[in-house]
């Protein structure tokens, strides 16, 4: 996310909140490369349960490329997607609208389709390399962030 996009999002959120709530719920934008990033990240999670992270090292262009590649999968033919249908024994694969779950306490199915990806699981060949790469990057970031929480 660019700084301009982050700033716009922050301004929109702050405009929505009234003045009293805004004083309590100041949205933190954490510079991942700053010396005090771990402390500020943990503090934000404790105070409001959320933080925006900038300078995290993930390539925005690559993230968009992965999104586009998965969009190509989700808009592909049902016949192609059926080759990757969700497997209940391994819990990997494509879950279509007709197989998506129903939220607890409701009797209407969620209108969503999604793909359970595991590094050891099935994945379309044209997505495997990119998905593995973004998975590894996100897993590394998540481990660092969890370490921040553990530290503070």
C-alpha cells in the first residue's frame, strides 16, 4: 500500500469517527523498519486491535500480480476449477459458491468462493511459484510480528 493510499485511508477512517472516539482509537501507522516498530505494533494491538504497517518489505507490484493471477483462476471455467475441488481429507483446494459454509446462527449460505492453500497441497501449476513465494514472505512477516507481540 502506498503512503498516499495509507494516508487517504487513515483520513477517511478519522473523518468517520467522531471526536471523542478518535481520541481513543488513533489508527497507528507503524514503520516496520523503525527501531520502535515492535513496541508501537504491540501497543496498537493492545489499544485498538489493529495497525497499519508500512515499509514491510513486501513488493506491492508482486502482491497485485498474485491477486491478478488468482483472479484468473477464479474466473476460469468451472471445468478447470473442478480439478481442484476442496478435499475434505486434506482440507486443501477450491470451495465454490455452492459448497461455501453458512455462518453460525444463519441458514443462508455465504456468497463466497475461496481456495485453501497449503504448501504441501494442490495448486494450479500457473499459480504455484507465485503463491509459494508470497506465502513465504507473509509467513516471515507474520513470525516477526508475532515476535513483537511476544516481546511486549
